[in-house]
């Protein structure tokens, strides 16, 4: 089967629409993962043992099961108990929840790397616990974490084809639909690979820049 440029230009608008959904799912999933991951990291530091261990067990459970299984559960099982979610919403929740358990470990490591003297200084200046977190601890802990967090978000982008399993019309799903309808696979699948490769390369360049910037900041 020969490469058909006319077919490429014919299917490109549909693939671009799918690519937009892929980017949207990645960005929203990253926001969920960043916020929820921080919440998990903070709760795991709770002095309430039952709460800390419960969240820790939940986090380990999520990390220990495949993302695809979690997506199926959210989209196909939850409706049985009355919770129905749109495909994209289910996908964003699945991606965000799955990667939140990984970003939580990044946050935990970053927080633990803040010198203990900073906590003592915050107490010495009569800051409340909330003020200490917001004004002293997190501003020092988060910047060194950024390259590691960005790395997970790149990984999340590469996982978005799994959303096709729950009918999200992202890039891979659109490509499969085009291929099955036209019995031509070489063009849509090759273009999917090109889209992902291009964004991955751009992301890697951005990640290297972040690593160099924050390495200099730490120095």
C-alpha cells in the first residue's frame, strides 16, 4: 500500500480535533494530579495514624493496578452504582488519580528535603502551621520538584491513547476510526506517531531546560 498525500490532507482535520482532545485531557489530568498529589502527600504526614495509613494503602493500591483497569472501573463500573461520567471527564479523573499517587511521592521527597531549621524558624516567628506551609515550606520544596513533576506529565501524555478504551475521541481513537472506515492504516497510524513524537521531543527539550534552570537555582 502506497502513501497517499490526498488521503493525508483529507483526514488531517479529524486528527487535529483528536489531538486537541489529547492535549486537553493531558492538561486537565496534570492539574488534577498536581493538586490531588499534594493533598495525598500532606495527608500522609498527618499525625492521625489511621488516616495516614489509609491514604497510604489507597495510594499503593492505585499505583499497583494498571491505568487501563482503573479507566474501565470509572467509566463502566461506577454507572452500576449510579455514578455516570462523560468519557472525557472519566478519562481526566482516571489519569489525574493514577498520576497523583506518583506526584505525591515527588511532593513527599521535596518536603522532606526542606531543612528542619526552616520549620523551627517558622515556629520561632509565631507563624501558624498553615502560614508555615504556605510561606516557608512549600515555596522551598516545590521548585526542585518541577522537573520530576514535568517528567510524570510527559508520561501521562503518552498514556492518553488508553482513553480510546472508554470512547474518548482523542487522537488514537480518531485514527482507529479513520483506519477502520477507510481500510487504510498506514497514514493515520503514522501521523499519530508523528504527533506524539513531536510533542514528546518538545516536552523533553522543555524538561531539560527546567532541569538546568532549577539545578542552577539550587546551586
